[in-house]
């Protein structure tokens, strides 16, 4: 069987040589035909034969190479578009802003033969890089009719003269341009503009390059919009969790404070101030991600009231790796786990010890909450991560587990082990690539 490579070789090399040989033979035949006036030696015949074959082979080879040239150019264009798109990806995933447009315009300008590159939204020039920066400035309102027309009609505009570009500066060096709309949800939200020194650059390959880059940049804007929607959903979820303050926790805490009002008024006053601070922290959290240090501060604010209720029957031990304090994790992750131990683990007439341990491995933050409480029955263990089961201040273990899996994947679920009379251990891990928003890579 002949593979594609061998077939291509036969077509492009062997076939031209064979045809050239035939042509050489025909040429010799004409030379040595009986009525020919010239005499020729055998060596001269060989030379003529070889030259005829070689010349014709070269002609055919050039023909085949020329025939395949468009495919070669398309491959080069595709590579150029993908290379630029890959470098711009971290920026347009941030959205169409002055900062992202500036970075993207710089990358495109350096990666193409355009003398200038501009990016706009529907009203304003967001970035301009290249020749003409002295009078085409970011922040200015779009002045040219051609750009407004491209945005209004969502069509590519190819401008072949300075007059069509419409720059009001008389000595502007921009003589030709390609304007391609940037599209989000099928509507123009901006434009990508390539400028050249003369109209000879307005070739099909340059227009294809501009359109290809604009499509990929538009896709990046679509992904940015998806990221924003996901972020808003997570923020809404956090707000909902913060609003789920369980009335039982509220009543128990207020009853504890009321109990101290007559016996220990100074302590009651201190608890009341701490209670107000605890609720303020609950309601004012703006970010879905907090440092472990902030989460532990919230946990300890909660434990103040439980220690006031249980007194000497509650012992909290914290083994915290200092390296873990700056690691970021979803807000309201650790507190519900600790609360689960206190609320469901406290034995009737014995000391409940809750040990909180954190450490940082090479790629993960590892957290363990272990208690020596009454434990969880096998029947309840089947329901422990179901919605609504075991809620404390309103954020159950189900919520914690769902958020971890949603953010980091199924392998980052809560690992819960318990048995009646043997206490409960809850383990969780947080990957160290914690920011959900895509980081911006520094430009090489």
C-alpha cells in the first residue's frame, strides 16, 4: 500500500522527472530524424536528453509548488492567528477594558506587519499602538465615520485611502486600514483596526488575518462574560449563605448573654459587643475567597459564644501551620465544620475537645477538624451531606461540600469519618491555585 506521503512524493517529484524524460526523448527524436541536417554524437545526444528532462522536470515542479502555495499561505496565517490569540488570551478574559485592550494591541502590533493597531469599544478608543500614537490617543471618542459604520452594520470595512480613514490630521501616515467588529452575543461591542502605509497591504491574506483575530478575540470576550456570570453566581450564593443565620443559634446566644447579665454583667457586655461584631463580619463579607487567617478569625468569633455556653466542657486546640494562614479558600468553609463538631459532638457530662489542624503540602492546603464527641451513627452518615441536614448557623456541610466541588472538582469533597462513641474527623483540602479569576501572564 502507498501512504499519503509516498503518494505526494510520487506526484511532485517522480512524475515530473518521468514526464521530463519523455520530453527529452521527444526532443532527441526531432534532432536525429533522418532528414535532419545536423550530425550529432552519442555523448551530445546524452547531454541533450538530460537537459530536456531536467528543464521540463523543473517546469512541472514549479507548477506543482505554485499550485500548492495557497494552502501553504493559509497554514502560515492560521499559525500566526493562533500564536497571537494564545498570547492575548489572559488579557481579554478580563473583559474589554483600557488595560486589556492596551496589552492586546501591543501584542498584535508586534506580531503583524501593520504599522499601527487600535482597539475600541462602541464609543471610545481603548488602545492605539504604532505610528500615529501622537495624535491617535486612548480615551478619545471615535471620530472616523468608517469605524462607526463598521460597528453600526457589524461589517468589515477595508479603507484604501487616507480620505476613507478620515483622520483630521493632515500629515497622518496612515494610508490604508482594515476595521473588523468585535462581537459579544452577536452584537458589536468594539472594533479591531489594522493600519498600513499604503493600500498594497490590503491583500486577501491581511483581511483574513484581521477577521480571524477578531473572531478569536470575540470568543475570548464571550469567555470573559461567562467568567463574570459564574463569579456573580458564586457571590449570590455567598450572600444567601450569609443570610441563613439560624434562629436557634441566635436565641441560644442571646439566652447565654441574658444569663450573664445578673451574675456577670461585665462579661455579658463583652459578649454582646462580640456578638454584634460577629454578625457584622457575617454580613459584610464581600469576597467569596478569604485567607485562612480571616476564616480562623471568624471561627474564633463564633467559638466565643459556644465557650460561654459550655464553659469548661469545651476545649479548642489549634495546630496551625503559619504557612497556611495566607492561603485563600472559600468563605464560610471552616466555620460550619467546627460548628458541626460542637453542636453534634458534645457529650452530656464530659469535655468535648475539638482539634483544628492545618498544614501546607507542595500543592494543597490540608485542613482537619477532629473531635472526641459522641460520633455520628451509620444511618446519619448516609445523610450527612444531603441538603438541609445538620445545619448550624445556616450553612450546612452540604453547602460546604457543594461549593468545594463546584470550585475545584469532585476530588475536593469533604472526607468525613465517624462512629458512635469514637468522635468525628472531617478533612478537606484546597488546591494552591486558588484564584478563580484568570491571572494575567506577564508579557515576554
